[in-house]
């Protein structure tokens, strides 16, 4: 395990458009997501983490999920946080160092190219639309989960057509935070196809989803 203030880099590049987008947002990313914190809480609750377990935080951003994840797995658990944007991951490293966590590994790479080791008990995809539309990314993450691992994804989605005010909000938020609107009607479908017992719930007038399921191997 590395010192928490350091992070491991891999060679797989991120999409240039996605990387540039998140580099621009790094300084104020935490403030942007304040309104969505209840969704993060719900997503992490659905992971049903236990002390001593290992969890993958896919597309961890500035590490906003790390405190809640760490409080659940404890100091004997392990968190592997994956993020391609160096500015975002730098802020996550500051968060880890500030808390003095010794069991958080930060990996600077894409989810598709992450050189993961071992097998985790759970995986979180929180507001990671671009990752969830990438079959290679999904395959790489799932290949490093134990059979029976819990998987949760959350983020923006199109609401039913008659909820046009919600969809107006979703469009503005998506144009600012994702590189493609492809799949926004069912952002979780590629992941769900690899899971069992999938449950999908919505919030914020249908503009947000939380999907959960179990990876059976």
C-alpha cells in the first residue's frame, strides 16, 4: 500500500474532451455537487459495506465519497479510488492526507485501463456517465470483483418526456458534465446487463437514478 498522499499513475489516457472538462472543474467541483449529496449518501448505503472489506470508487473525482466509504470499511478495509484527471486526484490526495488514512490507494488512470489487483467486495460508480457507456471500463472493473460483490451506480438520466422542466435541467447539467448524451435514457443498462437482482430508483423528479445489483461472476 502506498503512502496516502501519493498516487499511482497508469499509462491509459482519458478521453481528451473528458479530461479537459474535469480539469476545468477541479477547483469548484465540490461546490457543484452539494445539491446531489443525498444521492451519494443513498448510493453508498446501498453498497452495504462492512468493516474490513475492499471497495472500488470508480471515477472518484476529488474524493467526496471517501469519508463515507472509509467510515464503513474502517482502517482494516481498503479503498481503491480511480480517477484520470490529475487535478481532481490531487484534491483527493489532499483529502486522504488530511485524514491520515493509510488504506486508500489513488490510481490516476481511466477505469478501462486501471491496473487493478485482487478482488473487491463492492464498486461505486457515482456520476460517471462516460464510464458507464464504456464496455471496456465496465469489463475491467467487474473483472476485479468477487462473486457476490455489490455494485451501485448513480447519476443523471432523462426523465419521462412530459417532465420537460426536469429534462431541461438534466440537459444543462449533462452538457456541462459528460462528453456524450448517448445512453442518457438508461445510463445503467450496460452495467445492469452484467449484474443480477438489479434495482433502479429515481429521484429529483426522475432526473436522477440510483441503480444497484450484485455481480455473480
